[in-house]
C-alpha cells in the first residue's frame, strides 16, 4: 500500500523552525517501520516543500503556502491506499483523515494495525 503519514507539521510551533523540524522528525519516524511492513510511506511535505521552494514561497503561511501545502496532501490522498495518523493536534491531519474516511480509505492510528506484507 501507499500510505500517507498524517500528523502535526506546523501545528503547535508558532512557526518556530526547530519545532517544525521536530514535527517533521516525528512524521518521518514512522516511515521506516511502514516500509519494513512492505508498504511505501508518503509524507505530504516530501512533495510540498520542494514545490513551495520552486514556487518562490518565502515563509510559512504566505500565498504560495496556502496554494500548495494542503492541496498536495489532498491530492495524495486520492492516490493512497491508506492514511496513518500519528498523535498530536493538527487541523490539516484531521482534514486528511476526514477526506480519507469520506472516500472509504482506511485510516490507521496504530502501527500494529497496518498489515505486514511480503
């Protein structure tokens, strides 16, 4: 499965780069375990951040950010087979979960629930 990892990125950081990096580290921390279960992990920021740079975004929350950041995740959900929601308050991740659920895409909240495939 292609599994979108959803969780806090900007939430709770007051746009502090160190806290944002900590959130990114938390998102990425589950990527390898998902891969080792036989799946392909995906994080929206892996796609959005290069696009933001190419678009000329100068800061989090600018017009380019609003145009690209959340739409990337929403488009990825269309291609994903599941969503894995990590803990932490996040409006964007909650939106991702709601979109996935509305489309009948499984949402996991525990790594142990993600099936292991060969």
